[in-house]
């Protein structure tokens, strides 16, 4: 520490406050409804190019329809670059009945994940980590602008209609969510397969915020 800097001054440095900030963000995520929330080194967020390629047509009907989806995002290479300047990632998971996530109700659940991630991202920025960036499950186009004629951010005005809610899709950056859950220490004991008729079990959606 610089001899002219007091201990009180050092607490104003975001790097010095990082452990406490991560705990605050974990608590914030749980307050907002996250079933689980944990901060891990961002280098532990697995990224695979082949997963981002699943966004290519005809596999994904939302390709090119939103500024937060391929080909308008930097993809796996861009995410790896962001990891270099964002030392930690706050990973969140929200559990829902499987019958919800495999029905039309899934849209509302996914909207909720985007909103939760956006809120935590904003909280991180308010704590001094102004470059923090959130990612969530699914394309924002069908979630927030299904009735719009195209993505407004891709139009001449360049203005997103839901900047405080919609966040980029993890899929477009090749994030391997299944492995991410294991890296968080969360056993993969909840199936992501559609439930059988009458079956009552849980499933989940995930999101993350790069803190930096």
C-alpha cells in the first residue's frame, strides 16, 4: 500500500473489496429468488466453440434476430477475452417444476432469469465493478420482443426496448452450462429432460454475471 494511503482509503479500491462484494452479490441473487448462487473464478466457466455453433440455423430459430445473439455477439472468443479482465463470475441457478420449464410458462421463468441477472449486474456496477456483464438463459427476442417487428437495437435507432431486463444468451458464447454446474459444486441430480406424464420433479435455469 502507498505510504500516503490510509487503510480506510484502501477499502475504496474495488480490488480490495472484492471478497465482500462477491458475498453481497450472492446474497442479492438469493434475495431475488435464486435457488443457488456462488462466485467462482471466471476461468472456471467452461466455453466450447461447438456449443455456440448450435445457434446457427436451422437449429436455432432466433439466429440473427437480436443484438444479444449470434452473429451480433463476440461469441466464445469474446467471452474468453472478457474472462481476462473479469476475475470472478457469479453463477446463479433458479429451480422450477419441470412441468413449468417444458410448457408455455417457461417464457416467464426465462424472463425472470434475465431480470435477476440484470439486477445483480447493476448491483455489481453500483459497488464499483462498472464493467460487470450479465448473461442469461435463452434469446431475449422471444422473451421480451416477441410482438416486435425485429430487434429495435439492430435498427437505425439502436435502442433496446428492455435494457434493464434483457441480457445476452449464454448459448451464443458457447458456455457449457452442465459443466458449469459441476464446477460450482452443484451435483447434476436434477434432470433437464421433459417430465413424464404426471411426474412431479424439479428442473432449473441458470445465469451468470462476470464481475469486473
